């Protein structure tokens, strides 16, 4: 998969914070592990690459996402 830092991932499962945007995560770091940040509450999670790639539903490219102000 072609995932870059700054991309937004829509996952199959929501983050337990319960917000309506809790399925969307910002990619903070890529390597053997992924560091992703919940778009709703800001909580950061480190997960193995295999688990993240298995649970991705959709990838929003960082070029298609408007910059946060």
C-alpha cells in the first residue's frame, strides 16, 4: 500500500472515544509500526503495520485533504 505521513485513513473499527469522526486517523509515523492519531479526540496509537493495513477501508491522500488552520 502507498501510504504517506499526513494521509488520513478510514478504518473498519472506530476509536472508542465515540465521536462521529472516530473512524478517521491521521498518519503521524510510518515504519515497521504505524503511529496514527484519532481525528476526533487526538489520541495517538502505535500499531504494527500488518494490523493497520488489514483494517484500512479508505485512504484520503494528504494532497486531497485541505490543510488544517
